[in-house]
């Protein structure tokens, strides 16, 4: 009886959290409507597979925006007016369960946003490999354009890369720094991890057409800021697989680890012939997540690359976890502090060619 009573109370608290979030979103929507804002779509990069049975996975968010906002543009000078501090990306009210039309190659698809305003839909299409335009239409507004990368059905290589402390130095696992980096710091003040952009670009060029997917526990609200950051720092272009913060049916907050596990397994089923280079850092979570995936899908992993954090980063991230290395027979691990040394190890493993002007990473 006591256990049943406690379970009932926990369930009631979770339902209360969901109801509270819904009421807060309803309040924000009403305020936005009174200001004269319109429903708009913020498109994000998606991915798909070419071929006879091709498909595409499209991403977007439905939000309230000022009339005339150009939400699909990532590199306009007006982005300065929009604001570059992270908190500004969290204040646009989202619109749940709203109808949106998606136009791809002349075909129209009807979809709805979820309760968080996010569109994450897989649609049957027949497109050639490479980048393509996707149009989102809502109400009587002008269509906004997004982009999707279609992977060739014969592609054998790909990259799945973490973002926090792998692409950008955030030290995200520490709660105070997580809030500071997400909501306060100017996006132009963020620091890229040493050598990672060059290493990822080299690997991508060594395998033409290989998809680069960035898998992060960050919120969808940060997608455009991260995209701008990666473009400025010359990271390979690719979709961001993000999540939505807040309560869910089974828990108070969404699980970042489960988000990564679910997407990794999904990609293994969507691209059964691709062997992925898994790239992350040693701040506790990535090595275990990647090792579990490699044990379950050994044929879908070419190598696990772990960027070794500096002592200060490791302390802030909760310590290192190198014990998991070499627990995946047949799947090699690369454990180095920067992109230059990582590239050298991958060259030695035969996973990428040596650069024409390669330098000794120890010099």
C-alpha cells in the first residue's frame, strides 16, 4: 500500500508539471497574439536517404514571431539585431499541434507540430543525393526554406559528432556553467575545441558524400546559434539532432543520454550499411553511450573517437571515464586531446589518408 501511494504521488507530481508547462505556454501564446505576432516556422537542416525507396527526415519549430521576421536566414546581418545571447533563443513562444504544409520536389505533405512546437517527420520522397531545398508553408504566409542532406544509398561512411566540449568548449555537465553557456554568453564568445573542425573536414573530404550529423543534448532553441557558430569555425555542414527541454510523461526532465541512445539506434536502422565514426568527449557520458552502441551494432561503427578533456575541463565535467576503452572487440578507440592527434591516429588506423602537408602532431 505504501509503495502504491508513493507511486501515485510521483505520478501526480509529473502530471502537475506537464499541466503547469502547458498553462505557461498558453499564457505566453496569448501575450504574443495580443502583440500582433504571427505564427511562423523556423526550419532546421534535415537528412534523408536517396534511392527508389527514399525518404527524408525534416526538422522545424513553429513559433510566434513579429510580422516580417526572416526566421529561415542564418547569416543575415540582421542576426545582430535578433540578439546573440543565448536566452533570446528561448523567449519565442512555441505553437503546439499546429498544421504545417511541407513542399518537397513539388509534392505537398501535411504535418503537425508536437506539444513543444517541434516538427520531426519522416516523409517518403525520391531525391538524388546531396543538398536539397524544403519549403514550409503555414497559413497565408510566404513559404520559408529549409535544407536537407540526402545520403546516397551506397554510402558506407558517416560521422556522428557530439557538440558540447567536442565542437564547442562549454563544460556543459556542470549546472551553473550549463545555464551560463546556454542563456548568457554571447555566441561569438564561444570557443571551438582545438583542431576538431580541421579533423572532421579532412575525414569528410576523404569520404565524399559521407553525412555529418551533430548529436547533442542541447535544446532545439539553440539550433540556429550553433549552426552559425559551426559555419564561422568551418565545421562540416550537417543537421543538428537536438532535443526539447522540460517535463515528459515518465519523468520531470527529458533524459539527454536516452535522447542520444534513441537517435543512435534510429540511425543504425535508417542506414544499415553505414559504418559511423562516433566522436565525443570523455566527460563521463559519451564513452559509455558509444560503447553500448558499438556492442549492439559492431558493423555500424568504424571507430570511437574520444576527445580527452583538459584537467580543468575534466574536473568541471565530473571526472574522466577512460576505463570503458577497449571494451568493444573489433571496434578501435582513439583517445586524444585535440583534432590534430586524433587525425594522426585515424591515419594510422587506415580510416583516412594522410594530409599532403601533414605535420608531426607532437611538434
